[in-house]
C-alpha cells in the first residue's frame, strides 16, 4: 500500500521547508536509510531520510520549492499502485518518527493535493556530499575531498565520513594503537555543615531577590603601595594593602552615604555609621567579621583588629556581635592572584566590593606609556537601593583616595 511522505518538522521553530535537491527520482527503488532529499530549514540544511521500503512513485515539490510542515512532498509504494486517492484526498493524521540525528520523518495515509510537479535538480559538481556529511567532516577535521562516497553517483553521505580512515602520503592506512587505561571512579560525600547551610541559604536569597548590577573600575595603586612602605616604618603593626582599602572604602562611604544603605523590604535604611564587613575564608565556608566605625579608626587600629577577627574566625571563636551589624562588605581575592570577579551582595547591605590583585600593567599617562600597579575592583549593587550614578560616584571617590592616599589622613 502506498504511503505519503510529508514535510517533517526538523526544528522546534520550523514552519516550512525548502527542497534544496532531490537525491532520488520517480521510479527509483528505495529502502530505509536512503536519503531522499536535502531540506533547508530555518536553522540548517538537513537530510531527509527514508523509512519506507518500496518505489518512489511521486514527487510533489520541485527542487527550490518550499512547502509548509506536514504538506505532501512524495509518495512511496509498489510499482503499479493507484495513488490518485492519495493525491486527491484530504489531509490525514500524521505519524512522526525522530531519527538519531534529530531529523524527523513523517508519513500518513492521505494528503492534500501537491503544489507542483517534480523538476530536474543538479547537485554540486565540485564535491558530491550531503550537508550533514560536510558538517561532520568539518567537525572532525577531515578533508571531504579525500573521502570516497558510497551514495548514488559517488555521493558522500554521513556513513562515509563516520567510517573514514585517514591514510599516509604513501597511501597506506595509519594504524594507531591506544594504550589501555584502567581507572576506578570514586567520590566522597560530606554532610553539609550548618555554617555552609546558612551561607547557601543567605546567598541564594540575595542572588534571587536582590536585582544585582555591577560596576568595574581600574585603580592605579602605585602611590598606595609606596605609602604603605613608609607607614611600615612607623606603624606598631604590619599594615596590609587590604587595610588601606578598608580605610579608603570607609572614607568613600562617608562622602557617598547613599551607598551605605540596607534594603529592609518596605523601607530603605540609610546608615549614619560605617561598619565594614570583611569576608574571610575558613574551612567550613565564608564568614564576614565586622570592623565597626571603620571611618573613625586609624590604619594601624584597623590592621590589628582585622588580624584579630580573622584569627578568631579561623578558630571558630567569633562572637555574634563580631560578625553582625555590617553596613557594607569587602571581598578581596587579590592575594590569590585573581584579576577581577563579581561578588554576591551580603544582605541586607546594598553593596559589596570585589577586589582583585594589583598587577603590573602598561598604562598611558600624559601621552606616555609607563608601568603601573593596577587593581580592578567591581561593585555589586542592589538596584532596589543604589542606582548607577550612586555606585559610580562611590567608586570615583574610592579611586581618588587610593590613588592619593594622603587624603586618608586629612
């Protein structure tokens, strides 16, 4: 019994297809696996594979013609079958089959009247290969011209490329024997600690509820590094670059109080005090001890306090009052060699500053190239509280303070 071949839906957005070329002609005996035609969809040119054994009795659309999905494009049956009923009948339910190459072949027992008779088609005379074969050859780095075709007229099809074995210049096959690798898959599952659970919950809530946006700025740290060297000659404690950044952030917040804010759901809190949270990595995760009233403390005071808080954090001896009450947070990964990154806001803060490493970089200053220690910082902002102009103003002030650290003293 003759069967109808309809235009399959070869992509989720396809509404019609164009017959690029027919690879079989009326009267040809065909079998499952044969490629009937090349079809251009809205995304690619694909092969239309046959799933019916018999003779191609009718082609309903010429090469170059387009038809909507499910329209009749061919009829397959036995020689002598009467196909007039199929040509003149109404559309019937369509059965679809998805192939291993994500192609879809459809058949039905009846169809609509064809739109046009078959026309002669020509195949590229340079390389007789299907688009899928060319695509696979390109992905595998195979010269399509070196592949022998097993299709009609020597046409190269998918199986020819998949079974192709390269040869040496002398024509002999290249035999590669790969060593046998024996391995054993293994893993370890560790229960989630209460600290990690809290971290996961709070960060998930922050990322999914606070509309983050990010502002990145490059800062020349040459003067800050030089100032640190001078400070170390007089400071009772070893002041770090991170301590200078904390002091500068506190100063920038004092001049830009709108960034020193918190989201409380039905209201915004603009904090008059400046408590800087400093992210510290410990074995169980991340904890944020707080340097309170940071803008009122000296660099040596900040340095000693940060070291004490970090030590307590690593020994799990922090008291609740030492990791609560932050109004702004700093996360510094510069000591790990990270150039730049973005951080998730430490709720209820409106902002968090991600600090990268200060690295020697070629810059242009007054029309001259020079080497400078450049540090990139990225401010993550809660757009419900902080607008781009506020965040930009804060970063501008921070840059001024770090590039001219003497301003931290006045």
